[in-house]
C-alpha cells in the first residue's frame, strides 16, 4: 500500500512540474478557431481576443496606422508587464 502511495506521489509531483512548465510557455500568443468560426488570439490578456476573418484582415491592414497612433500617444499610454 505505501509503495503505491509513493508511486502516486511521484507521479503527481511530475505532473505538477509539467503543469508549471506549461504555464511558463503559455505566455506565448497562440491562435484557435472558435466554435463560431472566428479566430481567437490567446496570451494577450486574461481573455482571448476573438474576431472574424474579415475583422482581422481589416485590423492588420491598419498595422501602420496603429503603430503610428501608439507612437504619437506614447506619453499617455500605459504598459502592462
């Protein structure tokens, strides 16, 4: 019985370590297709950012405008780390 408990404790320790490692990796941004067929971006904040394909395309087309806006308003903007 104690041998089984020892094995289970070891297994749980390994599983716990793996979960800690996965959490560190989760700071990366990754994408999934939502149930409704939209693109969800994970890793930017607490909740995913979900937009439909044409919305992502329109947003990405404005990349230069967004970067310019951020640069022009940098003194008013906050950063989150």
